C-alpha cells in the first residue's frame, strides 16, 4: 500500500533536499576555487610591470580588435598565446624586441590589409605590454586557444 505524502513529510523532503544541494554547491565551490588558485593561474608572478602592461592593454582598447584567451573581438589575431607562437615565451628581452619591432612596423601600409594603428608607446609601455602578454601566455587554459598558426 502506498504511503500518503503529508505536509510534514513534504516539508522535510524540501528542507532536507535544499540542505543537501546547498552542501554539494559549497563543496564544488571550494573545489573550483582551489583548482583556479593552485592550477590554472599564471606561473609568472603578477609584477608591477605586468600590471602596467594590463593598463596599457586596457587604455588602448586592444580587446576591441584582438582576443585574449578567446575573449574579445576577432578582427585581429588572438594574443593569449602570441609569445608561444613567436617562440619568445621564455626570453623577456626577445619578447620585448619582437613586440617592439611589430608595433613600430604598424600600420604596415599594405593596401587592402587590416592595419593596426600606431600607438606611439614608450619603451617602458611596450616592455610592460610584452610582460603582460608573457604572463597571459603562461596561464593554464587547458589547451585553448590552439597554438596553430593556420
């Protein structure tokens, strides 16, 4: 014979289920926080130079054309892994030199090609931007974006 669901039993099921799922949510939130803090953040420290590079990135609205780890516009190339693609991730001086040369060559003047504006960054700002891009490149993004150039 089937038991009747009384108001008391229904209330107990509701409260018990609510407490159970709040506990599950809490455990998953703690696990996610630990994963993000211990695993997926950049291995490179967040230095004042990296912070200045982020400020340069934001001040010049680079995200309006470029994407960073898939976030932003797709008018220009993804830059979340640009240092890996350029082969200069482990060499801060080479990263600066390559980025500086690229920035100085813009706009390229090639007709019909997308052009990056000349921002007239100081050497300090360019170095900081290269450090920010190196820092972003070292994040564990679980393989996104792919490092294929084509």
